[in-house]
């Protein structure tokens, strides 16, 4: 089943990994069990990421604060993408940046690569003051830069995720990825200091699922766009619940945390 063919028309179900929760080159058989593979977020320049500790278990899920560690777009195109192409499956590239032009530049460089089936725009930073305007600007710039299907990945911690979804749709997104992690904090019981090196991190796992379901339902009511639902999916029933509230596709991250090394959300 081709993920690119489902990007903007028709209804079919595609199973993906959540960005950063699977290294396809380390675990190619796991990747090939999916319908499409989503890369770690690629940024303009290489990033070493945050200082350790980067991942911590909690009673209700997993915290991670990787810091978008990645080789940068140059090395991704020359080294990573040719290797991923050998998997023989659709590749979605997650794109991130710190300015609108960062997204546009990377999308432009991906546009002529046949191995890239779709682009997921990581517009889900919860720290921007105007998430609606920010999402619209990023999607619009990316839309001008590429003919590839564009999926906007949204954060749950915004005042109105439905308005962000509508802004992404109006700016030219073909679909939505809902949702990214939500901020959390774990303390060491002996020191009462943060366990993660950066302090706070993104919470995934069972605690995220009700939040994600509500976000998917809200975005679907607001736009009726194709949606990749994600957040705490561990079982077939979990996936079915996302479909029931409006998701067309689902992405798995929680179960891959337990089976593989997760390197970025």
C-alpha cells in the first residue's frame, strides 16, 4: 500500500512509526513490517542533541529530551537517504527548523528525490507564542518549495488545536500528524532533582493516549483532513480507537520504545 497515494485523496489505512522511535537501518525487518517509515527529524545543520540523560521511564509513560539530534540535511541526502531507499518501502522525511526558511529550504532539496514519498513538517513546538500563525507560515513556505505530500505534525499543548489544524489546511497541508508529545518532568526520588539532563522532556505512552484521541477528534471535526493518529498506541484496539475518532492512518511509538532504541520525538 503506497503512503503517497493516500496523502490527499481516497481512504486507506497506513501503519507508520512515530518519528524517531525506530532506526530503520538498525532494525530493517521491523521497519519493513510497517507500510511506511518516518525518519528522525532532519534539520539544516547537524545537531548533537541534548546532554544525557535523554530518556527516562515514568509510571505512566516515557519521557525523552533528545534535542533533535540528527546528521543535518547534507549528510542525510548523501548517506542516510540512499541507505533508506534500499528498504524498498515508502519513506516519509520529518523536517524541522528554527526559522520558516529552514523548512522551505529542506523541502526544496527533498523535492526531486523519488525515494521520498511524503514530508512531515514538525511544527509542533509548544513554545511559540502564536501557534496558529507559526503553523500557517511554515506550511505555506513548504508548500511553495515542494510538490511532495505535506503532513503537519501538531502539538497538543496549544490553546486550540482545531484552529492550528485549520490554519495548516488553509496553507496547503495534505494531512495532519496528531499528536507529538506533551511536556513532563520526572524527579530523582533521592535528590529531588530532574532525572533528564535538560530537565523537562516530552511525555509519550499511555498517559498521552486520551489527550491524543481528543486532539484527533478535534482536528477531524475542524478539517475532515486525512490524519495520522498517534500517542500511546500499544494494541490493535488502541489503533481502532484512533480510527473511530477520525484518524485515517496510525503511527506507533510506545511499543517501539520497548523494542528498539528511540532517538528523537
